[in-house]
């Protein structure tokens, strides 16, 4: 997936400014930077979730497998099936565990020869199967927060996406549940390309192959531009040998 000169506006306000980024296949890319620098806005533009936000407008080019995702003949719903999203707060549907998983395949009209198998596969893929296999008909709300988030990941992978976007997926979870999700991400990377927004720098350092650092200000005196990509590199470089002083200030905790 590639971004070329991507600008995202809310009305007149430009929240993302001129971003060029290439996301690696089967890699985890972390988007980091201070609050309000446009990370979530950029993430949402990657699967046209911003289409649903009043006044939001995306300019520039975002291509997925060489296809312009904003082209007129591209179906936004199909984009969101192939590029799934997991949100900050686990948001299971008020349905059973089973139906949470089966819902997506049903509404998207996926050809499913055996729904039970698909549900098991998705729950296994999200490292949740053994914990829930005896209570599939129970409400998803009975699960812990961490389990609910893994259920949401299972729900996302049930429709067989290519990419999973995660918007601070662990920020509502305790450290143990967070570790489970991070471990799961390492496994998911074998089958999916993952882009994660995180405000937790240690998390980016632990899980991401590449990290993109954004800032709200382009440079001294450049006005009120926000969502500027400062530096994008393998994660080790961003944290150990950043090229830009602004990255260094941020990752060393001097700013942010
Ligand atoms: P981050 O994820 O880095 O914290 P966001 O992408 O949420 O940043 O926000 C970037 C900027 O866009 C902020 O100034 C925020 O106030 C603004 N913004 C975010 N969502 C909306 C919206 N729906 N309408 C108007 N402005 C928004």
C-alpha cells in the first residue's frame, strides 16, 4: 500500500499534510507522534473510513496493490473488507461470540461452505478459540476487555482481509492483555500487513518492523500545519539512530 502526497482535511483544516509512505507487505508499521498530529486521521484514510466522517476530504493518492482506492469505480465497502480496522475500545456487537464472527461473512455475502469452521478458524487466528470454544452462544459482553479485543480481531480476520489497521488497540487494556495482543500481532504478521497507531513508544519498539514519526508542526515558523511525516525507517533506526532532531527529541522523551 502506498501513499503519495496525501492530504486530509476536515473542512478547511488540514490534519494530514503531504504524506508519502510505502507500507511493507507482511510487515507491521507503527505510526507514532504526539497527540493530535494526525495519526488516526491518516489511518482512517487508508481504508476510506474517513468517507464516513462529516467534512473529511482526502487528496493525493492512496494505492492498494496498484489500484487507486479513491477511484470512482472502487467500492468503499469492499475496500473496508480487504483493509479491516480494529479500534481503540473493543466494540463487539451485542450478539453472541459466534454471531460476532459470522456477521461479517454473512453481510458481505462471502461464500462460506461451513460457518462453524470459519468461526473456529478466525477465533484460532486471534488466539481466542481455546478460551471461548465452550461458550460460543454466550454474549460477547461477558468476555474480558482483552478477550473482547481479540474477538474484534477475529471478527476482522473472518472476512479474510489483506491488511489490518489498528488504532491504539491496547490503550484500554491491562499489561497482560496488551502482551497477548502484541504476541498475536507477531503471529498475524505472517498472513497480514498491519498498520498500528500507538501512543506507546515501547509498544512501537517491541512490535513494529518500521516506524513512521509524525509531528504537528512541519518546522519552525511553518505555520499551523499538522500531520507531517518527519521520518520513516526501520524501527531500530527510529529509536536508536534517528536522523531528524525532532524524532530524537520525541523518542528520548524530551517532547510530546
Ligand atoms: P492523532 O491520532 O495523532 O491523535 P487525529 O488524527 O485524531 O490525531 O487528529 C488530527 C487533527 O485533526 C487534530 O487537530 C484533531 O483535532 C483533528 N480532528 C480529528 N478528527 C476530526 C473531526 N472528525 N473533525 C474535525 N477535526 C478533527
